[in-house]
């Protein structure tokens, strides 16, 4: 019975030094963290696409009349200027038809003149009108004969590259049979398939630039949008876009050549706040957030607070802030998952400080 007060007194003596030691324990130093200020920024979406060069137009030239080819001076791979001779049929039968039509026209005109002189005596007005009709028909026949003579010669209507000869010289061809395939080289173009998001940028007024590079040639050649198909591919959900070169390209660039097209879609300044991937801190419900720095009196020392954010994964694999802290807020860039709400931190400035 007499030992119990003694034990209580002994335990009390041992507890007081421990409490005194806890009161004297120093406060933990603020943990250094790397901070970053949220700022709106543009940035650019950049993608590369495989494309193929093509001519502005590819045309299969054909005679509109039948006959035998007697002149066929073009060779495959040669360049032609507008108005150059491509091929010509034997003109003899066509010239003969023109001469015959002109003779018929002259005879009809003489007959009409004679009847007009005799009209009123032995010639009726009906006969004169019939003679006038014969003259009109003869004039039309002469024009058609001259047109057929002109159609017996093929000439280029544009600067062209001879892609392929379809027939040999001295071949007999029917009307409409392709003779030669020509590329319109007035402008080279590039066809690419682009995803829907880039198509919206290019066709929606946003600044999008295109450059082309060829294998073995480091130089970039600027392109401009010329046209696009207003429907997507059935499988890939992509749009076909046609681009045109804005400057000179090497002579060795021909239709069918492979090309790499780099597309850059500029984002307007101030549109999006970008978040570093390492700044995201997820809570127990897997909701994203960031550790916001709340400065104290010293400016570089303060505390952190977790705040939720809504993010958007952009097409360039960067993270955009949709909803969350406003621009100008300082956040912890990395290591935020190791911190807790209210924890004292200080701005990291250099190793060893």
C-alpha cells in the first residue's frame, strides 16, 4: 500500500523531462520545392505526313477525228511549252474535204446570185429562199471541214511533261483514242491525308504552315493549301488535302515523287495554359490536381495547398489546363505527391541552399 504513491511520483518525474525535451525540439525546416508560374502560352501543333507529288492536272490527249498519225515528235520525259506540237494525223483527206466544201459553197452562192437576178419574172420567192438555205448549209459544211482539219493536229495548251506515249507513230486511231498522257507542270502539288483536328485548324482560319522535304535533300520547300475533299476516308477518318508549292522546286522533282510534309498549327497567344506532366498530383479518387504555393511573409517560404484541375490532353501530347488555378499562380513542378496540405516549403534556388 505504501509503494503506490512512490511509483506514481517516480513516473511523473520521468515524464516531465520527456515533455521538456519535446517542447525544445526544433521545428522542421521547410522542404525545398521547384516552383513554376502558370502563364498562358500558344505553342504549335506539329505533325509530319507522307505525301506524294502530283501535277496540277494530268490529261490524256486524243484526236477528235479518226486518221493515221504521221507526225509524233514527242518523247516520254520531255517538257513541252504551250503551243508545241504533240502529234498530227495525215492531213491530206482533211484538206481535200475542206476544198470540196468550199467548192460546194461557191457553187451555192453563184446559184443564189443568179436566182436573185431572175426573181420576179420566171423565179419565185420560194426558189430564192431554198437557194439561200442551200448556201447556209454549204457554209456550215465548210466550217465543219475546216474544224476537222484543225482537229487533226494536237498541240499543248499548257506547259507540260510527257508522261507516256500511248501509241506508236503511223498508228491508225479512232476519234477519242488517247494518244499521249501529259502532266500540267504549271504548278506541282502534294496530296496528303490529315486527321480531323488538323483539318479543322487548316480550314477554320487558324494559322497553319506546311513545308515539304525530299529524301536526301535537307532544304524545306513551303507549301500552301489549294483544295481539300469535303468528306473523310471511310476507315481512317482523315481528310485529303492538296497543297501547292509556292516557290521554285528542283527540276528532278516529278509527279509521283515521295515527300514528307511538316504541318504546324500555331495556337494563338493566351489560348491555353500548359501544365508540366510532373506537376499533376492525383487524389484518392484519381482526380488530378496541383500543389499551389501560398507564399508567406518572406516570399520564398510558404505552404502548399492541393487544388483540383480539369485537364485536356492535346494533340501534341502536352497537357492543357481547362479549369483550375488562374494565370500567375505558382505551382510545384515536381515532387508534389510527396507533400501534404499545409506543409511548409521554400523555393528551390540551387543545390546546397
